[in-house]
């Protein structure tokens, strides 16, 4: 999967109450949720974001609640990908399970600035900062997770396929630290 | 190399002798939980997948506890999705208003979860049940849908950090203070992805209620789960609730040569009641260092501190006192049984005479839902678990976290104080 978009930069410990405050959790409609996306950190984000744009953020992005409304709101805005120094665990699972691409790269996250243009190649594990003319290599996700993301979510991949993909991956999983 | 209790439970649910940290596994799930915020999305996914029946109607638990009794029409609509689904699927464990309690106090109380179980919940504080010696973790709605369909879920086996608590517990210090202190020490991502195993003589002298509080907040350090190896106290708690449990203490412990990625030790004689300042649970200070912070509201309740022991401590401090006229004191027993017990023990009368209000069980104000939402620039002290910006209402309001004794004493004084200022 290849993606391209402009950067929206956020800091550390962005929590799910900031991504989508609880008062809006009375619906599961992505378009409705998108209107309030990241309101707790930047009131204008939902108005400014364009389809394909990329969120770049610091440590522990998505900490707090398990609400899948958070990645749903981000997806609803048309954001193509989230890049962070690190992700909170449940948020990470939720993104994979609903097919929202996310990437962990401390360097890319640190050096990218607001409005930079990034190109992301998920299967190669590569982030290109076109504005800064820099390339960042990252450990690609295990095939099992890549397949869930590219298929559009957990429920799109039959259990038998998941098992097969996990087996081929068993030996090389120790490198990936989050989930 | 031996195994930790977490690795043993995960291996047991994959029918293997051992699992290694870092490995992806697919495990059987004993109990899957959803609430009125997360379950509607899971039910939507369940329907979209074409599934007709849940994998086991005794293993899917639905508790509408967040915005109930419903605060408005859209939230009532969400709760109705759960009610209709529970009826259609003939679920054994569905708790509507009147039976409903805050999920993480209710499930252990009702004997639905027990030692050695593997539990997932579409709620981040599902890690609470680790206090019983279970592997228990928060997941999202799609995860919940997958489990409702298949009874299984993918996990990555976590590494474990061991936390050893030694020494003597100071007066007014509870499980809440130990966990706040620990989060203050390691930070809000200090245990990211990992299992936190709490141990040491202090832990094994803690009540079940205090143990639930500690495991409940493991997520606030980023952890996947919190766990306490079961002992006699666990056995005592489980005995009356799960009469046919095959649980034996000896079955569930970490091996002496188990592998921990980190071991941290705390001398509890140095720990006093803690207060977490806005806007992170890791911004902790000993209460004696807190100077002159006036409060508008105090909330005692939640899945963290709404159990009977918490209400007893609050009542002990509040008895014979009155809160100032501009202080709102809101007390929320976490379940109907806790409410009834508090009533029998005369605690409710103490709360009312002190000028507090007592609410039916609900998550309510903890997440800024209802039943005590804050206005701009208001400040609350709560026994809840999160003090993120705007969590309890207006983005410019503030939440401080503490134990029920500090909360009750602070309600009386109208500012954050050590309980000894009152008693």
C-alpha cells in the first residue's frame, strides 16, 4: 500500500478524550464523528484536514479509552495514515482491526513539520519526507497484520488465513514491540 | 526457564505448554464484555459479517453503564441496541438499569470472572480483573465483534514487569495510592504493551477492593494487563461467588525462575496518599505537598473506587461533618449490591447528612457523560482513573485524582487536604 499526504503535527500523549470527547460517543457514524476529530487538541483540525493527509505525532498516541470511535473519527476525516513515535496499545489494535494504516518511527515523527508532504510505502516499510528530502526505514509489520490492514480490517480476513500468516511469522516477531 | 502467571494463562488458552513474549497467538476467550459506548459498534460489525448467533450466550456480557440511566435520546438509542441484541441472542448476562452496575465492579461481584480466566472487554479498564489472577485486557469494538463470532482472538504475548511492594503501609494509604505512586514513577507509557505483575507482602495484605483498584489503573501506565497471583484472600472472595469453581491457588502462580523484563521495588513506608494533578495520571504528588487548591466538586465512585470499602472510608471521614455550601459532593456506589450494603450500614445517611448526593450506579461524570459534568474553569477532585484535559466536562476544567479518604476530607474543607486535617 502506498500513501501520500500533507502533515498535521501533534505532540505527546494525545489521548482518546482529545481525539473524540465522550459527549460525541452517542453515534457510530464516521462522518458525524469526523466533525469533532481531535477537537481537544486543535479546534480547527476537522475543518482543515484534507483527504489523504497524514497525522504525525509523538509518544503514546491514542492513550486512554478503548473507544474505536477515535480511529473511526480519524478515518472519517479521510486521514490516510498516522505516524507516531509510539502508540498506545488498544488504539494500535483498533487501527489495525479497522484497516487504518499506522506506522511507528521516532525519527520521521520528530523531524516532520506541519504541512510537509510525506510518501509512505507500507509493505516496504518506508516513509519519504518529500519536503525535507529524507527517507526513513522502518520495520514493516508482520505479514499477518499487513494483511488485516490491506484487507480493510480484522473481520475481512478469515481465521484460517490469519493462522497461516501467523505461522510463517512466528520466528521474526520479537522485533515488533507495540500492540 | 519458568513462566509468569500471564504466560501460563495465555498458554493454557492456546492449548500449548508455553508461549513466549513477542509471539502472536490466537487464544480462546472465556468472557467478552461490551458497554453502551463500545458494544453498538461491535454489534454493527457482527451484523455486517453475516453472523447470526454469538459463539456462546453465557460468555458474552453486555452492561449499559456509561450514559445510563440514559442522559438523552441518542444515548438511549445506543443502549437500546444492546437491549435488543441481548434479547435476540438470549444472553445470560445482560444488566439493565436496576440490576446494572459499573461493569468492572459488577462482573467480579457476580462471579462472572474468576482466577485463570482469559477475559477481553471493549473498555480500557477491563484490566481490573487481573486482581483475581486472570489475564484480562481492554480491546476495541472490532475485537469484541470477532470474539462474539468466533470465541477467539489474536494477542501478542506481553513481557512482564514485576512490581514488589515492601515495608509498612502508612495510615490512609490504599491500593489507589500505590498505583498512583507507581504510575508517577514509570509514566503514562511506562508499561506500554507490557503486563504489570504486582507482588510483595504489602499486596498480599491488601483487600480485594484495593487490589481491584490497582489492576484497574494498569492501563494508565499503558499496560496491556495488571495481575496479582491469587492467594487466600482471592480464594475467600471467589468461594461464595463461583461455587463450582475448579480454582486452586496452587494452579496459578509465577515460577521462581520466570522471566521479567524489569523488576521494580518500592518501600511503602515512604509512600503517603497521592494526588495526580491535571492533566495526566502520572503527575503525582504526595498530598502533604499539595498547597491550597480550592475545589468546586468532589466525586467518589467509578470502576476504580466505587466499592464498599471505598464508601466505608469516605463515610468514616464524612461522619458528623458538612461540606461547604459551594461544594458539590457526588457519591456513586458502583453496583446495586454495593448501594444496598451502604444503605444497610448507614453510609448513605452519613453522605446525605454531610450534604452529598448519592447517585444510582453509572460511569457518568468520570468521562464527562452526565451526573456531574464540569463548567469552564471548574475544578474537581475525583476517585476516578483519568484526569485528561476536558475529561469531566469543559476543556478548560480540571480534574485531580486521589483516594476516597483524601476525596472525602477535601470535600469537607473545600480544598485538597490530607485526611488527618479532618480526623
